[in-house]
C-alpha cells in the first residue's frame, strides 16, 4: 500500500476532504498548464461561440495559446496571441494565492 493511502485511512471524513481540497488547490497551476498544452497540441478546431456566430474574434480568442506560450517563456509570442494575458495571469495568480490562504488557514 502507498504511504498516502495509509495516511488517509487513519483520518476522519472531514480531514480527508480537507486534505484532498488542499491537494487540488495546490495543483491548480499545474493542471492549468497541462490542460492548456493538451488543448493547443490537439489542434482543436475553433470552438469560440462568438467567432462562430459573428465571424470576428472576441477578447478571449487566443488566450489558451497565449497561456501555453507564456508557460514556455515565449513572452512576445504570448502577447501576440492575446495582449490580455499580461492582465489575466496576474489576476489568476492572486486568486490562487487567496485560495491557498483560505484552504490552509487554521480552523478554530
């Protein structure tokens, strides 16, 4: 048996839920990078509803590609895909920090 499973067996249901929630919140940036890379490498056809209906790019078009380029440290390319990346990534980082603080705060 794995050590993680043995640790979870000795915990009550509330502690198990809290531990799983903490693991999920900590891993969110990694999950985002993995999902974005999969979406870009799959060469999915355009699935932007706004673009399909109005034949113009919306303000969110290119954000997935920009995020992947940013993760690869291709900053100019990321900005070319969508300039909003310089606003959205810091906002997401702040949200993630607040989630971390919320999940790891001491419960009284």
